């Protein structure tokens, strides 16, 4: 069957989805912010759901290589802070952007 949460072919349904359970735990324990340093290379990875019942995200940042240009600027949601970045790959390569820290992973 196809899981209604993670959209994978799996032997579980939305209610029993292990991805959903893990996402809920991450949100509850506030694993963010993760801290990145100016000059670091990081890769975009959509944040886990931020709201109860939200599905996994897809986002333009997925798989994009970024160069961190700033310290994290505080965001009151505790979503990892907002970083100034320059896109190094993808259709926005060469452009500057701002990305929340929970949409970034270390390489
Ligand atoms: Zn699932």
C-alpha cells in the first residue's frame, strides 16, 4: 500500500507511519537550531513538518548546495535561525537567498 503520510510504498498506513512518528518527535524536542558557521558549505533539505498533522515538505531548497554568508539571524519560531546564503547549484545558482536553518544539513 502507499502510505498517506510519507507517500512511499510501504507496509504501514498513515496512522502507523514511522516517518510521521520521527517527525513529531523532532518537532517536540526542538532539535533546532543547528548552528552553521560563515563559510560553511551545506545542502538544502526540507524541514520536517512544523505543525501537527502537516505532511513532509518538498521545497526548492532540496538538494541545492549553499554557501553560508551570515551568522543565523534570530527567528522567533526556533526554526534554526535565518541564514543569508548564496546558491551554488540548481536553477538559482549564483543568486543570494535566505533560508531557515532547519532547511539545511551539513554535508
Ligand atoms: Zn509512511
